[in-house]
C-alpha cells in the first residue's frame, strides 16, 4: 500500500535562480539553498525547485517541453474570504502573471489563479468553513 501523504512538491525549473527569487518575493521561507536546489517551507509540505533536466534524468523520462495552457495547478487555501484578494496582490507584486482575478465561486467560496515565471499555475482559494472541502483540508493538514 502506498501512504496517502504529500510531503514534497518538486517543480522542474528551467531557470532555478529566477524561480528562487520569485518564491522568495512571495515571502516564503527558504529552508535549503544549494546551487541546484531551492526548498521552501510550506504549511504541511515542502516546495522544491530543481533543474528540469536533472528532474527528468532522475525520473528517467524526457523533460516536458514548454507549453501553452494549464496541465495542473497547486492550491493555496486561505483562512478568510478577503485573504484571496490579499494573497493575489502579494503574488502580483512578486511578479506573478494573474490569470484569474478573485471571484466568488458558485460553490460558495472565492478563488483566483496566478502563474509563476515558468507557467506553473497556482490557485488561491477560500472554502466555506462548514463545507466538506474545508473538513477534508483540515484532516489532511492536521498532522502537518
């Protein structure tokens, strides 16, 4: 059985220095800095930046080619509805490309999207505290 646990997200970086600077401008704490690795402490997991070619070699696959569009997103869930707007402004100030301004969603929450300098997509979301998603997030981060 494979444990249902996410502890580290690694992004293959084409320009690790640029991405390192971007995530530092978000105000995220860098806990490991090597020439070919940058690791940031998140609540409940780590975000690692690693050269794309080395990541592909490690996984024994070809590196992904730059593409247009979205294939996946990483989510940052915030505690307050208005924190979506505040966090998106922080991302914009850090140099993010905003792809979706904050909107109230039909499911009762609030959501926005941004992309980092290499088009890794992030969603900033607030979910109502009485929702099943909020309960699932609380369970997932309880031991973090």
